[in-house]
C-alpha cells in the first residue's frame, strides 16, 4: 500500500495537492481530450471523451453512475492515464452532455435499462480498441451494473478484465419495501402519462457536505458540487418511477446471469455504503465464484459509496487494488 512519506509518495492525486492539481496538471491533461457525439440506434446523441497517448498499449473504458458525467471524472482519468492507460468514457443517455430523454430534463429517466447496455456496446465500437494489447472495463454504481449486463449479453466483447466500484446490484430501500419495490415502480409508471419522480425523489439541489452519503472527502465533494453549479447543464435530479422499475429489473438480471461473466472480475465494496445494497454484491460474487474462478471482492472498510471521490485513505486503496488486478490480467 502506498504511503504519504516524501520518500515514497502515493502515485495518485492527494487531497493535500488536489486544488493545485485540479486547476493545473489535471486541467492541462483534460484540455488535450478528444470529444464528440455519436448517435445511438434510436437516434439519441451521446457525448464521449478520450485521453490517449501514442506510448500507451492499454486502455480502460470508464462507465459512470447515475447523475454522473465525464466532466466529474477528471481526477480519476488523470490518475489512470498517468499509470499508463488510455481512457475512454461517455455520458449516459439522459445525463451530462448527452441528449435528455423527456421534457423535464432534470428527471432521471430511461425507457429500458437495456438502452444503457446497448449504448455501451455502441461506444465500444466507436472507440476502436483493437490496437491495444490490453483492454479493461471500470464501472461505478449504476455503471457497474451496465458493464456487467454488457459482458453478460455481448459474449464477443474485447475486454480482458473488469472492475466494479460499489456496483448497483440492489438498492437500499427499507426491508418491508424490498419485495414490492419493483411492482410499485411499474404501477406508478403506468399511472403517470408523463414521467414523474419516484416516491422520495426530488429535483436536483446541491446537498450539503454534512451528512452526505457519497464521500468523506470535503475537498472532492465540494469540487463536484461547484462543478455542477457552474455547469447546470450537467445536473440531473431524482430518478423517475420508470427508472427505479427498470433499474431493479437490471439488478435481478445481473445476479441471475453470473454464469455469463467469463472474464476476471474485481468487485470493490464500500463497507459504509448507504446508496446500494452490499448484501446484493455479496450474493453476486458468491454466485459468480461458482462458475468463474478468477473473481475477487475487496472491501474498503469505513468508505462511503463514491470510492474514487473518497478521502485519500480509501481512494488510494480502491485505485491500488483496481490497478493491481488489471496488471495481473
């Protein structure tokens, strides 16, 4: 594990130099990105970015979570790039700079969860990864579910290994709602002519750092909120009833189809996660281990949901474990 000593400084950005790095070194790399839009099969505009070097022979496709976007991931892209990887990423439909799907652009909406999976398949083709010696998938939260469903349904994919950061294989709802949550989402979708927020969901607002469920890193949390305040077009609010219904179906399918995951897989679990269901992650990895001997789970103790935006102590572990897993495959 890396330390903070001057003799052996961590190879990743640290909170102590975050402000300087995000405004200088990270910004300088970010300005070299290629970016653009491509059209999905149902003619939606999807925003993508890439950071490449002619010296790199390995690539990572990064798939982010709900309400996230490529602009939020600049620090992670920088750290991965400086470990020798070309980076490819994109904004999910209905998020970030990709096309919004309904009149109320704030609402988190998707028609079918499989649309996310097919968008990833399209992006993998768009990125033309064949020139690399090694190719990896890294997905966070909802993105962890998307990359899992992708490898389960696209057996001819080009990837050598995958890592899941706090993947969404279940969501944290009260125990008494778990058996009926999917049906409630389906019923509420049927009753509303226009997409509506799911119960308990609300329009976007910058939730204060105190008591937030995402990260214990004040500097990283405030940077992300300031980014969204300065770029309101990136904002996405609460999930719709249809998104909840579709998301819960995808969670169930991910666990049902573990047999179809045939490449090495690392699951990073945040022990103090209150966003996704850790027991569902354990169920997934135990079932996967029966048919895939090259899978592992790494628990980052005392970490909250956003492992790559956490305090250094937890973020360093998540990065170190991910990169070690990739370098072994």
